[in-house]
């Protein structure tokens, strides 16, 4: 009786080991299949018109009398403001900054001989608006201000116009979907060429969105770009 029980126990152990061995083999095969993968990148790139514009309008004045200089700059600031309003730009979108005045005779360094005007000033009137195309139209037609004696300063790099795209969160979902589909198409082509079947996503990296001007002549048109990196498993 004891010998019979021992035989049954031994047979059970052998069967169990056999089953475990089979499961272990399948696990190894599954693990090897999981190791086979393809890493691909998917691109989504679109163009959008900027939805905000910051337009600094600068003009310069010079005078030997400080009081007279401030009066002229205040008068010209009002001329610029009224002109913008006449062109349809909202008064709420216009702000007048403090003037920057330089006393050339008070400068510690530099030769002041031959200085015609002691004081020089720079004034900035800024337009901050969501009416991008309307503002662009006004930007291209400032001759009326020149005719009124406003000496516009267009060479100051710090006063360059900025076009801003603020709707990134609105376009993110569609662009991520497009980049993911693009990556899958590439992966499916690779799998077909290698006589494999495309499996599940092993890991994915959405990538960072970048926004830049389409070109130097059209800074109000923005290119939005994202590259997603996705790794798929492959199976025979």
C-alpha cells in the first residue's frame, strides 16, 4: 500500500514537472517573440495662421529742450493712436509706453563735439490684438503717419513684431493621432517586408511639439510639428 502511494506521488511529480516544463518553454518562446520589435517615427506637420499679434510701433525725436521733446513725443503718440483707430484697430488693443530719453551731453563716454541735438527720445506705441490679418494690413500702409511728420524707427531689433499661435491644445489630439497613424503605416510596411506580423505597441513617446515661422516673409503663418516614436512587437 505504501509502495502504491509512493508510485502515485512520483507519477504526479513527474507530470507536474512536465507541465511546468511545457509552460516554461512557452514562456521563453513568448519572451523571445516580445523581444522582436521595430522602432518607427511618425510625423504630423500642419500650418496655422497665428491668432495673436504684438506690434510695437516706434518713432524717434530729437530736441535741445527736454520739455519741447516730451511735448512732441506726446503729440506724435496721439497721432499714431488716432491713425490706428481710424484703420479699425480697437482702442483697447493700443497702449502707449513711457518714452526713452537720452541726454547726449550727460554721457560719460563718447565724443559730444558736433552734437546737434542734446536730447533724443524713442517712443513705442504697441498694438496687441487677435485681429492678425487686419493688423497686417495696417502694417503695410504707414505712409500717412510719415506724411504727418512721425519719424518711424524700423531698425530696432527689440521692437520687432511677434505673431503668436496660442491654440496648440486645440490641435494636439488630431496631430498626435495623425503621427501615430503615420508611424503604424511605416511599421506595417516594415513587417510586411520582413514577413512578420505587426503586434502590440511595446512603448511609445509622444514627442515635443514645435512651432516656428513658415518662412521669413510670412511670420504670421506658423508650422506646428510633432514627431512620435513608437516601438511595435513583431511576430512570425
